[in-house]
DNA sequence: CCCCGTCGGGACAATTTTGATCCCGGAGCA
DNA sequence: TGCTCCGGGATCAAAATTGTCCCGACGGGG
């Protein structure tokens, strides 16, 4: 019997303590410096109880308080990172990873604790996990293809000080979409290249075009070259969108959105809308990588978190081309119930 | 940073919980089946608090209650044994072992949690650790020399069902002393042989004799042979007595006892009384192994626990012939202060 | 320069949890 | 058959936890 399991059985209240303080430390790290009241609303607890916890954490030397609020001490950072594996164990994340990888036919699942829908810090953890995975995976000379979206944008912001000396070429494989420059594949590619210490290309094209113009755009040499480079990528990193959200971002009419949903569309990737089983419900004529291109890419990595994306994740993974899926506990637990496991 | 250390820092109350429940489980194991009130007096806590703990332990499935009292469930046994290493870590026993081994010039220290003076179960743990050590150490054909005393008697009682198939010869190396048959070296040798699955010899001689009779007794062939066999032992296991206790057991006059103590005698072994530095203060003319014989024995193992024996342990270890010392936390912590470490 | 929001810390009553102590019916034992 | 010890229930006082204010201080923005 594992001694940690034994401890858990002998001291069941440990889980509550660990959970509470661990999330508190995480929130403090995300918002530091921060005050009691703000913390209380963040973690959904009363001010007084937060105060008690803070007093204890201060006595333990894990946080420091100043007139502007409370922050993590170096010791606190250390404890937080040391406890990651233990929290994973308490949440049974290894079990979730293996079970879901098998159930969904994905090569590998990486699940981070938390839920991006509930905890604002969740997206950050997801992004950090993705960065870590990329740094462990990418090798000199690799070509990394990236898409757009808020999730990947968050990843792009999460690279630590550039120390990675690899020479990676980052290629955007989606055109421009919407108004926010930060979530464009081009911007993301640039920040990835900066963070990874490599170079990047730009895809000067819109995401959606009328079918009759596709030919014309693709005949543009610069665009064609970049797309061709994307097809030769070693690694593809792409986000997952809910069908509704992506439809809105594309500026679809209410009517069409309703029709999509009525037909069962729940997820979107590369301009295709999928139902829960992974069938294509609707297909836009989009510039960039196509679904069929994915089979030639050796390593396809999918990122997405927040329980509201559970259906979308399931639909996209059901297509079967995904090698690695990085998501969070919120999605994972909902997937377990959707797949009727246990 | 070790994740257990991090956990301890983030959840400091864990130590209290663990300590309380662990000792409670241990006491239950020792006394099962046992009632609340008896438990309360044993662990020095109130009845009500014991009740609360028992309710929780029952919910966790670690104990079972019947009309005759509460006992450990199989699950409880499992948890107890799984948690041993963690308790050792919480008490820093590894650190104590290494530090004291170095400070006292002993090859190896083995320290079990608890204090035999306070916790009645402490002696049992000490005995079990000794048994385990012997089973791990003894090989076919070894000669094991044993002395008498309450501690070794407890060890003798703690052998599990005989499964060890080695052929060990157990030799008593002390004569008869006092009235209690159970603590005689002869009885102990017999039970050791039974527990280890070997044979034993008997030493038919008193412990203390007048000097003029020593020659005569040693001329007896059976006695001489057994003593000679003891001198050739591979392993010697001997207990440690406080000077006062051993003097009383020998039936010394109050006057002589006072004189011994005045001269600084604190420990006794093999008929010699030592002061704190290991100097011989008084020497009885005793039958059996002599102090000078110990140097020829490859492995000398010393056992003794209960903080009242700390001085005795220190004095005996100061002689320098001890290879392995098995003791408990009560002694170890007092030794740390006596040696002025930290 | 001052105002305003938020900060940490102090104070205090309300509430919940905890602790000590009986009591009772029942099971084993002599 | 009486006696002792068992678990479980009940009660009440003490202690802790918790919710809610208030205060002076600091800092950023108007």
C-alpha cells in the first residue's frame, strides 16, 4: 500500500486542507500582490477564513504581506511547485490521463488540475503545461505550426525568459479572423518564436474567403509558400473552439448558428464544425491547413481547457488524428461522465 | 524540495493528526480488543476525544468495534505498516540515527519511534525491530550469544510463528540472576532458538560468585564448554541496564548502591558498572563473557530503550565495542541533549 | 494636492465545534 | 446471578471558529 494513500486514509481531512491552501497559494501567485477581500471573492470563501489561512501561511513563511497586499515568498513558490505531483495524485490525474487516452484513442493526455471556466488561473496552468511540453519536445530545426485563438494566445504569453537556444521555425497555419490582434495565428507565431528562440513566418491572408477567391489567394507565392511550409511541419499545436463561439467569431448569422447547433455541431477546428461523434457538420472554405493535411504531420498537439469545452474536445478528439491532448481537470471529469466511465 | 516536507509546511496540523491517530492505532493493536476508557488512560487523553477519533477511524474502515471493544481491521494493520516510514520521516529518525552513530562512534544506530518509559507499546516496537534485524542478519550456522534482562526477554517473546529455517546456535553468556525465570539468559536463549529455528545451549551457573569459587566453577567441563562457545560467537546480542536497577537485581546493600551512584555509575553490562564516560567504576566477579572478550566478536548488538536508560546507553556505548545499537526515540532525543548536539 | 479605493490589522458578538461527564442497556465472566 | 466493562446516547460548559464591522495607512489618479 502506498504510504500516501495510507496517510489519506488515516487523515482524511488532509485533502480539504491541502486543496484549500494549495488553490489559495495559486491564486495569490496569479494576482500578487492581492488583498484579503479580493482573495475571498476569488476563491469563494469568506474574508475571515481567508484571514485565518493567511495568518497560518505567513507563520509558515510561505507568503509575505505588505501594505499593498500579500504575495508568495520564495519559499512559497518552492512549496507550490514541490506539491504539484502530490496534488496530481490526490486528484487521481494519472488515472484520468490514462483512462481517457485509451477511451478517446489519443496517444497521450496531459491534464492539469483546475478548471479554466471556474478558476481564472486555470488557463495559466494550462498554458504553462503546454510550454513545458513544447520545451521538452521540440528539437533543433523543427518546424512548429500554430493556429490562433485565446488559448494559444495565453500559451504564447507564458514563455519564460528566452533561454531555449533551439532553432525552431514557427509557422501560422490559419488566416486572420476577428478583430483582436493578440489571438491571430500570426501574432502567436511571432511570440512563440521569441519565446522558443527561433524564427517565424507570417501568413498574410484572411481566414474565411468566398470559395471563388480561394484559387486566387492561393496563387499568391508568399501565401502558397507559407502554407506549404506548414504542411511540412513536424509539430502542430492547435486550439479547440466550441462551435458556437467560433461561429460567432466568424460573424455568422443567428440563423445559421442555430442551424449548426441543431445539427449537433459542438466543436470546431481548422474551419470544420464537428458533432459529438466527430462527424463534419459544416465546412468553411478557409485558407490554411486543412483537416486532411493533419495525417502527414508526425505530432499533432491539441490544447483546450474549461469544462464548457468538454463537448468540443470530445468532438475534435473523435476525429482521431490527435497525438497529444493537453487539457484541464474540468474537461477531463466531464469527459469521464460523457463517456460513461465509472 | 521533498514533497513531504512541502506538505508538512503547507499543512502543519498534519503532524498532530498523524501523531495522534498513529499512536492510537498502535495502542489498539497492542491491547485489542479494548474499550474507550482504557484507551483514554493509555494515551493520556480524555474519553470524549478518543470517541471522536474512533468514530472517524471506524468510518475510514481502519478499526472495527464489537461488544468487547475495538480492534484493528486488516485495513488498519495495512495502514499502520504503510505509515511506518512516513512517521520515521516526520520524527527525523534517519537524521537522529546518523548523527548519533557518528557522535557515539557506533557503526549503526536503529531508532524506533516512541519511548518505552511512556508508552507501554514502545518495548514491543523495540523488540520487533530487534527481531527484524536479527532475521535480516543471521545466516545459517551462525552462533548467537545472548544475555538476560527484561528487554531481551521481550525480544524473545516477539518472534513471529517460526518460519525462519536457518540453523542458528544460541548460547547464553550470562549466569542466573534474580528470581524471575523469564529474564534469565538461559530461558531467553531457548526462546530465541525456538523463534529462529535453531538449537540452544544452557549455562548452568550463577551470575555472581565469590571470587574464590570462580576457578572451581569454571573447571566444570559443561560450563567451560558453553562459555568457550560463547567466546566464538559471530553475533552478540546484549541488553543495557541502568546501574541502579542492576545493582538492586544483584541484591546489593543500599550502602553499596549509594557508593556506586556517588562514583558516577550509570550503566551496567557484563558485570561491569560504567560512569558516563565509559570508565569502569566497579567490576563484579561474574561468570560468563567478559568485557575483554567482546573485541573478538565480529558483531556486537546492543538493545535498550526508555529514556531513563539514556545515561546507561551512553555509558555502555562509550566503551566503543558496540557495532549496532537498537534503541528508541526517547533515548535518542535525550542522547542528543546529553551530547549537546544542536 | 487631495480624494478615493484598497490594504492589513484590531475588535467583538454570534455561532459552531469541541470537551468532560454522566447514564443506560447489553455482553461476557465468575 | 451479580459484576464489570463495553458502546452509544445525551447534556452542558468551554473554547474555537466565523461573520462583520471599523480604523489608520498607503498609493494611484484626477
